[in-house]
C-alpha cells in the first residue's frame, strides 16, 4: 500500500496544513488546509517541485542543498524540530509559517511529511502588542519631555523621531498652523532628514502649503489623518518626482483647534495601516498638549528676557537723562521739572508698546503722544506719514527726540510765538520699504540762532537717533526756521491698520 494511502487519515483530520514530499523533492500529497494556506489545489500541487511551489526564492538553495545532503549522506538537520520561516503563496506574497518535518518510511520508500501552521495572525497580534507598547512609551516620553528643560523645537524633533521609530517610517516633518488657520509654516524635520532626503526638504520648504494643498493641506482642511500609498500618482501632491513612495499625515490639536500637521514619508509604497491611523488621533492630542505647554514656557522665557533687556535699556537711558539734566542746569527746580517731563515721555512710549504687545509700536502713535505730553497746540502742528512700525528701543528714543524737539519749539522756536507752525512728516525711501526719512520743520517763528553749547537734546537728536535707527541725522538753523531730518532710518515694517502693529 502506498505511503500516501497510509497517511491519508492524517491528511484529512489534522488541523494544520500537511505536505508530503518524496526524496526527489516532488509533492506527493497535499491536504485542504495546505490548499487554503498557499492557494494551490491538491491537483495542481501534486507532482510539482516543492521548492519552486512554496519555498521563497531566498530559501530555495538551502532547501535543495539539504535534500541532496540527505540523499547522499542520510543526514537531515531539520527533522523532528520546529522551525519558523516564510512560505510562498500562489500570488507571490510570503507568510510566516511554523514547520515541523517527520520522515516516514514504508517498504523501503521514504517520504517527508511537513506540518505547517500559518503564523500570520499570531505575528499580527504580537506586532500589535509591540506597537501598543511602543505607543505607550512614546506617550510617556512626550509627557516627560513637557517637564524637561528643552525648547519647543527640541521637543518637536524628538516627537518626530519617536513617531518614525514607532511607525517604522524613515522621514518626518512638522508644519505649524499660521495665525489665520488656513496656511502652514514649515517647522522642523526628524533628525537625519536633511541628510538622507535633501530633495524632499528643499521641495517642502520652497512650496507654500495652505488648506487643501498637498498632503498637509488636505489634512488641515479635513482635520483627519490621511494616507497616500503612492504619492507619485496623486494629482494633489506637489512634491512628486523626488523619490518618495508613500506618505501619511495627521493633525495635532490643542484647545479644539488644529495647531500643527505632522507628515511622514517612505521611499517604499505602503498600504494604509489601520492601527497607525487609529493611533494618530491619540498621539496628536497628546502632542498638542505637550507642544502648547512647551510653547507657553518658551514664550514666557522670551518675554522675561525681553523684559529684562528693556528694563536695562530704560535704566541706562534714565541714568543718562539724570546725569545730563542735573549737570547742565544751575537751577535744581528747573532741572527736576525737565527730568520729570523726560521720564513722562519714556513712560508714555512704554504705554504704547504695552498696548501693542510690547515688541513694536506705530511711529505715528509715538509722535502724537509725545506732542500731547509737551502741551503743544495741535492746531498749529501737522503730522503725516504711513503706518510704520518701530521696535521697542527705537520707540523710546523717538519719544525722547520728539519731546526735545517740541520743548525747544515751545521755548525758543516756532511755537514760542503766536504765528509759528511745525510740520512733521515721514515716508519710506527704499524699494523694500525697510527704510524711512523723518522731518521736523518749523516756520513762522522768531529768528533762529544755533545753540552756544551741546546739551542733552542735541545728543539725543544726533548720536542717540543715529545709533538706534542706523540713519543719518541733520540739523539746520536756517533763518526761516529750524529743521531736523533723520534720513534712511530703519523700521520694522509697514502695516495697514493698528491691529496689525
């Protein structure tokens, strides 16, 4: 009776796939579990070379070599032991299998009986458990980083690296959502992205992404994770042609709004992974909490540093004002009043800066507030110029300068009589709009005479303004009226309304 007939009950009742192979390597029996496992029917499999049928190309040489050794020497190293390796399915895909082989002999004929168990579900379960463990570790690490002495950017890079390791995607990048909620600003990359994918980095940083544009723009618009298995065939992927195969991205939320979009890329084409997409929401929420906390801490540090810097600047200015105000006057009461007025001018400039968030102020506000503080008649003064922003230190210096100009005009110049007038104006002078000219022109006042000595006001108008603005100061004591010009001074931008300042 043939061996195949003897072992038929085993083939029909065992729960594993069973494959019987003779010493020449040909399949002699094939049960129904093997059919479902590998996709070949018994009729198709029997008589075929087992190595070509289900052994992956990378293992075939070892399979044939072992079979020849057994036929030549009777030595079989894989009998009666459990092996975990890959099996080749009919469609060309590979599956993990557990294999045990037994030698069966009857009437001088030997066959190898292989019992195969599909490990795909077990491996998937193990990978899922491992993924969840790594995900939990990432969450803990993010929480821990929130309390470390690290910058916002450092935490963001570490987050990208952690997700790259978790998802086994080599490249990660972060976009921050602009204040308008519709545009994205390129932020940081995973640690080695600039070295391993310079073309991707360059293409990303040269492209403008807004809601609906490309992978990150679609995520911003939908506020949902998005997977692109083949980026090269996507019509809405502006970065085609740089060697990327797949990409996925997900939003980061804080306070109910999207504050960032994180994107990841692989050079391989990868089908969507439901577990990763499902985890993206939880990861995004955790990242949002950490990033907002770090951003708040960084902002607080920046504001404290700015406050410290401004306080030192103001103290230095006050020290100089005090020194020049009291040393240049023989009348202590008059010196005290002058000193107080100059301090008031600084205080008003700081009030304007505080109202405009502390970083910059509108030049027009500084000028008008300084004029009002001097008590000058507004109907005899004209003020005109575009909405120019100046930074905090320039605002304080301008406040002092306008205060000195106005005080001198009230004491000795056009405003000391009834018919005098003052025209104040400024305008941008370069194509980029980063420089401006400022003019103070008096007319209709008494005859003008140059001062016999250089005092605090002259130092402010000349050296102080030039050092602070990078411009060039000019003073004219023409008979028709005093004129002060500041040419080619720096400013910090043009705005169309007060809110933008």
